[in-house]
C-alpha cells in the first residue's frame, strides 16, 4: 500500500515522504481500516515537527482523524493508532473507539466531524456551560477548530463573535453564521468587541490560538465569563495573570479533549450522538474547503501548519470512496 511517512522531524512539506509499504497488522483490540478520507489537523504538523504531546517512533505515518471502512463494511470515524496514521491507504484503530459515520455526511465531512467538533462540544457545553442568549467569542473563527465552535455556538442559541485574520477568512466566518466578524488585521479586536457588547464583553471565549489572542480575551471577558483554552496555534503559550482573573471574576478553563477517551469514553460517545443529531438536522455541517488527492497530503499539512487555510482539508486516497 501507499503511505506518507515521516523519517525525521521537521516541516511537513520537507519530511513527509510517499512510500510503498506493507499494510499494518492490527494488534490486540485493534481493527484494520480502509481509509476513505483523512482530515488534516494542526496536530499533524506538530507530529511532523516532533512538538506534539505524543511522539511516535520514527518512521511513522501522521493523520489523526479519518473516515474509514472496516473489513466487514462498516463506515466509521476513527483516530488511527500511531504510528499507523491516516495518511495511508490503510490504517489501524482501537476497536472500542470506533464511532459510526453519520449518514447525513459524506466521507470528507464525516472525517471532520470528530476532533474539532468534539473539542468544541466539550469546550462549550462540558467546560464553559454555554447558555442560550450568551455571547460567545471565537478566535480563528474560519479555521477548522474555530468553524466548528461557531456552528455549535449558534446551535446552542448564543450570539457569536468571530475573530479572523484577513478579508477572505472574514467572508467565510460570516457564511458560517457569525453575528459579528472582527478582522484582527484591520480592526482593534478589544475595541470592536467592547462596542458590540455595550462594554460588557463576551460570556464565553473559545481560544485555540494563544499568544496575543489570549491577551485580547482577558481584556474582553465579561463578569463571570469563561475563557476556554483549547490550543496554541499561534505558537506562543500565554502566562495568565491570575490576579487579573481574580479581580474580574472570570474563569480560565483548560481543555484536552483526548483525555476523555481514557477518563470518560462514554461521554465521548454521548457527544458523538449529539453531533450526529445536529448534523442530521443541518444545524452543523463541517466546512471542508478542499478535498485533495492522496499525492497532495504533504502540501495540505504544510498549508494547515502555515495557517493559510479555512475550514478543513480532506485527503482522499484513490481507494477511498468518492467524497
């Protein structure tokens, strides 16, 4: 089979190599999956760079999220078990973690209805307890993680403010349903959010960026607001001033979605049921901006690493179903 392998750490476009290799053999409790579509995530870039919290032995195949087909013909969503990731014609996954792919979504969309949407659901509902009528601010609102949070926020009845970088991403955020879009390259984010909320600020802030985005969050979070720290795609890990959180009465909530797979896997399944229902009635629909052929996987991961994409990019192997 064909697979993209990383033999040394570095930038995805430089270290991902397309090779011919043997099909992986599932271990105990694992299943072999024919990859129908593999979604590109920022952690794939971190894996290539050797900067992710999980560091599989070299060589490995990245690709942490797929829609695949089991040997008995079931169409499923899975997180492949590294080092046999999803940018290959076949991958392996733990059988107990497989989730049914929603019938309302095609392969590329189904692959994207997992990490980003699970993270959004847990962040907004489990951690921040977002309520209808509240104001939600989403950083990087046109990206893969942010676009999911925007849709989930609207589905929950929140007023959604999206922060983006550039006119193209602003247009995408508006199409996603943001009530207000702030272009951080052309506007003062803090001033725009305060004006839009009458000085009150946002009740919940969803931050997958870190760095300057977190600094802005702390300035516009409302009384008894909640900042959900999801990741640091901006490259800088902030150091929150806890005295500021104290005097303004707001909460800083960390979210590592992957922990739920071991700490409370039944909650992951419950979340998937909720997401499947939302997808079935059209309340959420993964924004798949590109569907690239298998040969374009390395370039796709690099573009996500560089932060120039909107929504999700799906890699579709030639043996996968048409998406």
